[in-house]
C-alpha cells in the first residue's frame, strides 16, 4: 500500500502542475481521450449476452442512442425522439422522431426504430404511423414509457447483413466505432455530422481488462484521461489528492437463489425458504459496509437504494441471529439442510471478500455456505448453466426513475414477466413499494449492499459526467492540449 | 416565463441607464441598490411544507377511513431541520384536528399513525404507516425540496445581477430596451413587447441553417436603432424590430464583440479564429473564446481568453501580449462604471461547463490583473457574457441552471461600495 501511495503521489504532482496551467469553462475541440476499463467487453451490441453489461453499455452509448434520455439531475429529455404522447390508458405511445442520420448516411426512419425496438422487447407491438412517427402498443399500461426507453437495451440499432451471419451494427450517436478488438481495445471516432453537433474530442479510446494498479506499476497512468477504480483503491487516491468521481451507492450487491420453489430445472433442489430467510437475517450488512466496503457502500435491505426511493428503510435488514437460528431449526425439522453453494464473480475481488464474509455470518446461524469463484455469473444464460444454489451478483442501477430501475432489476434477476406489469403500471409510490416488497417476500433475493462506481480522472479531462446511477455521459467530454 | 416583480426591474434598469448618462451619482446609485430586487433570490417553486403536511393528513384519512381518534408519532430520517420539522408536525396535528379527529394516546387510539420524514435525492418523502387492528396502510407523499438561496458575500466592489428572462430552450444572446426584449435562440429570434411591465410574445422569426449547429453553440445579437443583426456560426441574419423581419443567409462575416472589436468566428466550432476585423482589420491573435477592448486615457487595451486556457492582455499593440494570465474562465466582457479605474472586466470562473459558475470583476493595473470584487455565485455555467448598453455600462449574461435545466438571461452591473 505504501508503495502504491508513493507512486500516486509522484504522478499526482506531475498532473497537478499540468492541470494548474489551464482553466476554462468553454470546451475545446480535438484530442483523444484514453480510458481504462476494468472489464472486458466482447461486443457493443446492446442486446448481446455479456459478462459485464454495464461496461458494454458505457461503450455502446457513444454509438447507439435511445429515443429519450435522463440527465444528471434526473430530468427527462428528448433524444432521437423530438416529442411523444400517450393515450389515456398509457398503453399506446407515439414518438415523433427528429431528423437524424445513421453513421452510414441513411436517414433514421420510424421503420428503423420499430425494427430495433421489436428486438429489444418482442412483447410490444410497433408500427410506423408515417416516416417520422412510431407507435408502441403494450399489453398493459406503462406509466413511464419515455423513461423506460432511456434504458440501454432500447438503443436504436440498424443491423445490416444479418442474413450473411456477420451483422454490422450502425448507430446514430456522436461517435462511430473505428477500431475494435473484442475484450482488449475499442476506439471511437467523432461523428462530424452528428445531429446534435460534433462532439469535442476527436476520439475516445478504451483499453479493456486493465486495472489502475497495473498502470501505476508501469508508470503509464499519465497517458490516460480516466480509469475505472475499485472501492479498495479510493482511499489511496484520495490521500494523494487525485481527482476521483464517485457515484451514489447505486449498484446492488445481492444474493440471488437460482432455483424457484417449484423447480423446473433438473439438478439442485431449491434451498428451503426458511433457510433463505435465516441467511438474510444472519448477514451482518453493517460490518460488510463498514469494513469490506470501507464505508463507501451502504447496507441494503431493499432492491432500490434509500437515496432513490426514500423508503428502503421500511424493508428489514438488520441482523437477528436468534431468529435466524430459530428458522434454521424449524427447517431442519422438515428437510435436510445441505451446504449452500454460493458462486461469485471470479473477476471481482470485492465479491470474493463479501461472499466469504457471508459464509462466516451464516455459520453463526448454523448454516453452511460454500463460496466459490465462477467465470460467468452475470449473464442470465450463463447463470442458468452453473451448478450453484445461489450467486452473489452486482447489478447496476439502470435508471433514476424508480419504476424503471426496478423493472430493469427484475429483468436482470429473471423475474421480468411476473413482476413487470405491476411495476410499470404503478401510479403511486405505494404501489411500487408493494411490488418491491413482493419481490423480496420469498427471500430468493437477499440484498446485501449498495455500491458506488468510481472513476479516476486526469486533470486535463473536462466535462466527464457521471450520472447518479454511475453511468457515464461522455458526449460533452473534452481534453486539454487539443486545439 | 418572466420573473415575479418584473415590472420594477424594467423600471430600475431604465433609471440606471439614465443616471449613468447624466451624473453617475453615487447617492443615486445607492438608492438604486435599494430599488433593485434581490438578484440572487432562488425560485420558490416547491410547495410550502405546512401546506404539504395538510394534504398529507387528508391522504392518510382518506385511506384509513377517517378514524375518530388517532395516536401520531414521528421520526426524522431526512435533513429537514428541527424548526421545519416542528412546523410540519404542528401542521399535521392541526390537519387532524380540523378534520375532527382526536389526537390521543396509543392505548386510546382507533388507529396508530407512524409518520417518517424521509427523503430521496430530489426531495422529501413522507411516509405514514397506519395501523388499525391487524391491518396496515401505507401512505407515501413526495415533496420537492426548496432550492437553497445562492449565497451572497460582503463585497468590496459589488456586481449586481438582475434576472431578465428564463426559458427551457437555449438562449444564445439577448437584447432589451424599455419596449422590446429580443431573445436569440438556436432556431429562432423571439421578440417580446413590454405590456405594463410584462414581456408578452410578439413575434418569432425563424433562423434557417444548412448544417447541424456545432455543439456548444454560440450566437451574437446586435440591435441598433431598431436594426437587428444576428450572428451564428456560418450564418448571419439581418432585419428589423418593427415591422418584425429577419433575413438569414450563409455567411462568415465577422462578429462584433466589444467597442470597436470585431472578429471572425469558426463556422463549425465554438471559438473565434483569432483573425480580427473592423478597426483592427488584418491583425490576428491566438484563437480565443471571448475578447474585450477598452480605452484607458490614450491607451487602447484588449484582452482575449485563448482556447489554450491562457488569457492574453494587449496594450496599444496587438503584435505581442503585454501579459499572459492563467486560471481565467473562458468568458470575459468589459463594463464601464463609476468605480475604480472606470473599466472592469467581468470574467467567468475556470470551472467545467457542467458545474456552477461565478463571475468576478477584475481590473488591469499596469500589467497586473487584480480582482476587485468577490465572485458572484451562479446556479449554472455561464454560456455567454457580452458588453451591452449605450455606454457599455451593462453586461448581458446567459447561464443554464444546474438545478432546473432552464436557461436564464441576466444583466450584470458594477456598483461602487461606499
């Protein structure tokens, strides 16, 4: 740690000298911003099955745009849609498109949008009322459709040459994909003809699968504009006055049991609901938050964080070992309690620490939890194939609109079809609270913590916008030293 | 939408112009100080909390079937200060009493109401759990948090900010006199007429353009004797206020910046190329975001905020800078006042454009730049600063509020301390 601090100190003194020479509110054009990504992204297709969908979405957002967007203050704005309205039932929504071109020079049409959205959500009906107007019909009311369409999965993508088996994805965004080496490197070049005006930086380049620590060791950090950092690196960075942007604790770290109580999968039997509840009561979330997460995260009792809803505190999340032991004993009278196999993301050292701590807490209640590393836990397809009782998942918060955020979480957790209608139709916060309560009542999901996302920023990079969710908005980004 | 008390502001500006024109009398300035509305008063759009509390009680009663006797308890998980909490609690008690519901101890109550003052990232969230026998009801009310007033600190030389206009759409520049307010926007020029102290829409004139506007779009509006000249990147529009007319064409004509300072603007970027026109035709400086020119006795002065982050000061000769300064914001405009040397530079702060900004007055003494006011904090990034008024006594500014996202046009003047 001392070595790391010394290295950071040396780099920061150089960077501060550089930063001090500049200062301006007006963005400058030109230059390349290089960004270090912790995760490896294999595809920027917003609908691809990815181990690290949040990282994929960060790249994809530069190229593929949604019809609407939400800014850093949580305000909804038009994006590819210039305006929209719904009928009274909130089942029929009509979006009027702005004039925009795809990167291949073709004009964005309602037919393109309908085709793209049909892949994102086949359960809805889409039609082009005219060249610039697309209509969406849903089987049940969607109160916040415009907010829903800000989710990355609803980005508008034109797929060319699919019949030949090698689809080329074309977007409308401020940057075009220029160079791509899956899992290693991506370079995006500015779209000079972007409908919203040319972005400032000429290019944004991502180096994937590299950690800040490795770059420090190589003394290579100065060439980067930004780097993703883990919670365990924050203290050292802050002690050396490095510029670090930290989001609100938005991600959900949760234990998710894979088998439902009426199992359809061959293989492992579901863990008894009393044992699941007992595990939830045994976990010492405060200790995890204070020690392992260095007070950067918050204990989670609900799926959505307290800062987003104001009502997370209503869900019980305190440790109660006495009640946990009782529940475990009740269960033992009826079923044989076998060790719980808990898989965690092998690429995430924090998940390993938390999984091991959960095992320690569980032992206090007489429950055996066996944590083990899995290479692929984040995609739904991969999870369906692993031989575990439960997984420790880190799920990103995808929206600051609570109903949309909860819908996206249920989608990630595989509960979309049973939960979404109630959530999307909710007109009052009480309805949303009730929907969340129902998701938690059978203890298949045990929230553990909410975690922030953090990024180190070089002093010469400006207008780096980290949204409350931790997502990046990089279209206003500019770098010093450019013209 | 105009600000409240707008008519008095129009009157105040007219008085101020007259005073500068005639005597620039300090005493009159002091009186003017008192006449001007508090410039940095934040909007109070949010619902008053006691009123919200009354509505909350109505919601609780309608969901719980209006029990005749309730026990109420409170907990506060928010930043609601104790005095506000007490006011809200009293409003809750009064709400129950006015609905003929008795407030009693828990053991005598037909319903127990637990009220929690919580909050989310955008406002207060009040939650009532109503227990009646074995049933539980939940009532949640969200209330927008009132904006904090922008801080004002004791000044040495004071910058006064007067709100003029605000709207959702982007404002590039504006012009106002007693009769007209013209707002230059990316796709149009909006003209408003003064009717009994309120600006009423009069005409909207379109600004057609061939290419997408550059990001960080800028524009310049010049109105003299009813003649309009609007400059946008690669486009120039000319017309009249009365009858309203505007004719736009593709053009790289230089833009007027300040007294006698005219410069060419890059048609697909957000800066001036550095090539000057007008009185300084043929001269060029490093590319810049904004420039200022003023006369100090027989000395001609210029200052340009370069795209490289350095501000360059020139004295009589544009060949080489007399001084270079770091750490300035990119926006600068001169203002003529009765204070100090008579000329001040108003500059924005060196912050990112996604953060709140401030404006500070600076004087150049010799080659040294001296701050002569404390910064005026603004609720968003400054998008434009242009010298205005017949005697350069006003700076027109535009900013986008971080809190509301709305664009605000305002004027800045410098007032001497006594």
